[in-house]
């Protein structure tokens, strides 16, 4: 319930302030937090095995929603060094390897960006 309200509030803020780096980073961190909470819940209570009202989604737990937010943030803010650095910083605030795939994807996107920029 509160997660949905928080998500709606962040999305409303982004509709009004599309180019706000602070809002994009907070929304990205929020979705990472939701994914990490799902990962931890699964470890602790074995979600998906009769827990009423709670469903486990491997896709969500892996950071799929955060990945969508990341891509939208890159569209809105541009592929700049600071944007990539802040996305990596947000991922780094969580347990090591909690989002290793997402971290690798951010680094790969940055390397690709650097190559394109130096070729131009």
C-alpha cells in the first residue's frame, strides 16, 4: 500500500519535473530498494509458498523495474558521465552482488557512450 503511494508520488513528481536528476535518482533507488526487499523476504520467509498477499517475482527481484527507470532516466537526463556515476552509486548502496547484472549493464552503457563520444 505505502509502496504504491510512494511510487505514484515519485512518478507524479517526474511528470512535473522530467529533467530533475534528484527525482530520477531517488526513483531509481526506490525501485532498487523494493527489489532488494523482495530478495530478502524470499530468503527469510520463502515467498511464494503460501504467504498470503505477497508474491515473489524473480524478474522484479532482479531489478527489472529499476532497469526501466534507469533507461527512462538516461533518456530524460542524457547519457552524461554524472548520470552514469550516480546510477552506479545508487546500486553500490546495496549489498555487494545484489544487483551485479544491473551494475554491469550500467558500466557497459557508459563504456559504449564513451566510445561513441570519442569517435565523434
